[in-house]
């Protein structure tokens, strides 16, 4: 069981795509290494903070619920530091 669990936890760390996990309150519990490269934040800087930290300006004042589609699928609205719209 531990080997299987270790493999599952290793997947986000080896992904080439940035992955940010967000809880129901909009708090970031997980930020993978690819997300660190994309967004310019270290995981230690951002874990435990609000997703609004990486949302583009027009979306920063919205609640987490406002960043969801009507069907429950999460939107992809975050950008890296210095990205232009």
C-alpha cells in the first residue's frame, strides 16, 4: 500500500504541466514544481494562501465559487507572474 501511495503522491511532482490544488475555500494545499516555474512562486510561499494570489487582475476580487463553471468544472484563469493578458 505504501508503494502505491508513494507513486500517487509522486505524480504531481513529475508532471510537466502546472497543477494547483484548491480547496472549497479557495486555499491552495498543493502547488507542484511545474506550477512553481510557470507562476514564479515557490510552493512554500503559496501553500496555505488564497488562489487569488495567482489570478489575473479582473478575477482577483471574485470568490472561489465565481471561478467555477455552472457544471462544476473549474476554470483555468490563473497566469504566471508578469504574464500579459
